[in-house]
C-alpha cells in the first residue's frame, strides 16, 4: 500500500505508478510533512520520487512537483521537549 504518512490518504494515478517503480511500500511524505510529524530526514538521504499535483487558479491550470521520502528515510524523535 502506498499512502501519505501525514494525511493517511492513498496515492492515485501517475503518482502511484511512480511510487510502485521505487519498489518501496508503505508511507511517504515531503520534507515539511516529516517536520510537522516531529521527524527529520536522515542525513544524505535522497528523495525517492518527484510526485505531481495539479493546481488550478481561476482559468489557469498548472502542475507542481514535489519530492517525497520513504518512511525508512525519516528519523522520528519520540522525546517530548
């Protein structure tokens, strides 16, 4: 299963195909989403895929891409500071 670790939603369409090509299963999230989850990307890690999202402003339509990291590349800090 391929899902967003932050939103818990499953990926669909071309993004799902890109994640399947990585041969990694489980949760994926962006850098900022990992930070919001009190995690940090392990030093030296590279994003596993660049996913796309359609953004529509009034009459214009554009696509934005963003890098995602696998849950194995994220170090979670369980300590409460």
